[in-house]
């Protein structure tokens, strides 16, 4: 019998969430499937919306080539552009789009001998201060790119630092900086990530770049986002024991029973991607009934409180997150974000399901 930790991936839910993103913005949308689609499987997710997606976005050339080798024909944007000049011929050969975010990239692009012009997304640092050309260099870079033989179409873009915080004015300040700088430039525009799609109507423009919302996690943590979870991480109870009040369990003995407690051991740990930093009280479901994590998560196993689930037994189904347990709730308990939970899932068996193909 194989280890019971399973990541169930609902491709119909991924497709639904892409449609929600498109409807919320009413523009074109690049589905962000970098980092193996946030741990969900880039090729599977891309094929789920093949023919429907306006395009895809990945971090780097290697990720794009994986999609091309799988036969994905839609446009693919490299969000970090290129790292060395040697990549450019392969980028051209595979008909990829590139982000240009620095002057050194501009100079390498101009010096290259390319078989055909490249589609460029020119990125501005409007206030996040990670990558992007500063506003006082942006227009000049645009004019130079527009007039160069190695450059085809240009899309203007920026990225928001605080779009998930709707009480902060920082996003509006970034939008104002971007708009003031690009006024009069003739090009399509891309501003909104998932949080901006859901929370900032001022960011609506030609293109969006939905990421985390495609996987069913709302970065604004609202109840009305109409998103469906794509990943359900499950395992099973493999041991049950009775612990008396005052006894401790697990590494570090960080949980001491406040009452006589029925303790279940689940075949899932931080080597599977469940966060070691999750604390006692983190929600878990056993046989459809909500309960809690107790004690410290170890590499291969974790503890769950079965005291109020008397029918639980060896082999009982455990949901770590997914349909009943919110990934956002688990992430909050662990002091992280759902992005990291999804990206860290490994060793679990991945099973893909698409209700449209039944």
C-alpha cells in the first residue's frame, strides 16, 4: 500500500477561477503558472484552459520551454525576462514574450542579432522597489525600444506591493505614479495581479495577471470572491492513542493535554509540505468533521485531536486543506501565506481530476 498523502487537483476549479478573473476585470488575462503553477502542475493547469487562455506567465525560460514541449501554443510571458544574452535566440525560436525591467536588459536586447523582433512588456518600478525601471528612466526606455528593430509590440506594466491591503493608499499612489509617467504613450497596459483584480477597480486596464486566485485562495480573504479551491491535500489516520490529562506529545513536548485526549497520528509532515510552524489549534478535518492540529509537526507525521470524533479509526480520511479547511486559515496559523503552502507540497501523490471530462 502506498503512502496515503494525496494532493487532489481539480482542473475544472482552476478553469472556473480563470473565468472569474476574466469576468472581474473584463480584459485579457495572462494566467500566472510560474513555479509549476504554484505547486499544482503547470502543464496540467495550462492544458485545462488551453484554447481559452489569453496567455500564460512564468518566471523564466526553463518554465516556458516545459510548456512549449507539452504543446502549449498560447503566448507565454517571461516575468523576469532573460538573465543572459545567450537565452535570446531560444526565446525568439519559441515565440516567447519578455519582461524588460532593467537598463542592462535594454542594452543586451539592442546588441543582439535576432531572427525576428520580440514582444516586450516594459516594467516600471512605481513604488514596490523590487525590479523595474524608475519613472524618470521609463519614457526614454520606451521610446528607444519602440524605435528598435529587435522590438515588436510593447505592453506597459508595473506590479503592486500592497494590493492585498485595501485600507492602504499605496496602491493608488502606485497607479498615479504609473499613469502620470505613461501619459501620452501609445501601448496596452497591465497593472492588476490577483489582489488588484479583486480589490482595486482603479487598476482595470488591457491585461491582468491573475496568480493565486487561480488556485482558489483569495488574497483579500473575503467570503464573496466566488473562487473554488483547486488543491485538496489529504491523508489518513495511521495511529490512535489515548493521552491522559497532563501528558505531553511529540517533539519538544509543546502540547500538554488539558483533558484526557484521543490523539490521532496523520501520515503527513513538513517533508510533504505541511508547515512545521503550524500551531496547536490549526484547523483540520477528519471524516468531514472539523477538529484541530495538536503538538509539533514532524517530518513525516502530525497529531490531530480526535477526542470529539469518537467514530474516527485507522484509515479515517484527513483533509489538511482544500474543500473544507481553508488554505488561508492554515497559512495564517503557520505565519505564512497560501502561496508558500501550495509551492511546498511535495512527496504527496498528485491526482488530477476534471469534472468536464467525466
